[in-house]
């Protein structure tokens, strides 16, 4: 999928992204969003440092704030200036929050480490999502957690109409089973909405197997 095309699409979509995604979430995303909220409630506290890959309009940071959860620092990365402009307009004058224009496939790893990494509805834009996931996983602090939500292939009678729609409108393709199997240290995995949505939790490498 061409990065230039993806970037162009978000230039157009940025202003209407929040209402669009609200609708998408109502249709297929309620369960994964519930899981995200539970994850945030369980793992965030005032000492947490958070990295978000493909933060978009900062919807997840809004969730964190609406749940009244505390954190020490949040860094949101995205390559779309228009999506970031919406994000910044929601959170100005907060020194614990930073948004940075950055292609997340081109981060000069290793950067600093984080307690929590979030990446929601982004992986479907990449040909090899496992490369990004495993590079990011290496940025987890000891005991850190990486939470992902992404689009996966549903039953054929849903895929038949959803695939062309998602590809045309959002340049998004389902993340394949083969790619998911390459993610390092996946400890939790749930699928919802006839497998349209999947969320996984990745642990840091030193986490003990239970
Ligand atoms: C569907 S939106 C998801 C936004 C947010 N995570 C959410 O859940 O609302 C996908 C986001 O990924 C960003 N994105 C896609 N490819 C990227 C890349 N290579 N580097 C940085 N951001 C990227 C887009 O600009 C867009 O903001």
C-alpha cells in the first residue's frame, strides 16, 4: 500500500475522522474498545509513560482522560499533519503530552523505552505489520504492555463486501494470520464482530510465562 496515498487519504479524512470512527466503533468496535478501556484501567497509573503509534486525532488519549486515569508522560506519533492538528487542538498546554510528526516505520530504533504502547487501527496500512510490532515491542520497559487493535479477515460473506470498501476508502487490508503469528510474545488475543476486529496484548521479552 503506497504511503503517499495513505497520507493523502488522512489529509482529506482528518476533519470527519472522529464522527466516522464513532460510527465504525458502534457497528464493529464496541467489544475491542471495552477491552482497551479495561487494559487502560488495569495498567495505567501516575508513573506510566505511554507511546502511541499512529495516534491520529488522539481518540485514545481522550479515552484515558475520560476514564480519569493518570499518567506521567504521553508521546503520540503520526505522519499526518492534519490528523495531528486535530489531536493538538484537543490537548494544548499540557507538558506531559507531546505529539510528533513521524513515520512510524522509519523511527530510529532504539528510542527511549515506555511502560505502555498503544497502536489501534493502524496495522492494516502495512504490508508487514509484524516488523513494526516487533520493533516496537523492543521499546517496552520491563513489565511493559503493548496493546493493539486491528482489522482481521472476517467470514467470506462479510469479507466479500468489506474488503473492497476498506481498501478503497482507507487503503486498509486485514492483518493476516501469518503476520499475527510472527508477533513476539503475544499473551492475550481476542477477536470480535465475526473476526472483523482483533485485539492483542504483547508483553516485554523478560515477562515470565504464566
Ligand atoms: C485509522 S487511523 C487510527 C488513528 C487512531 N489510532 C485511532 O484509533 O483513532 C490510522 C492512523 O495511522 C496513521 N498512519 C498510517 N501509516 C502511518 C505511518 N507509516 N507512520 C505514522 N502514522 C501512520 C494515519 O495518519 C492515521 O492517523
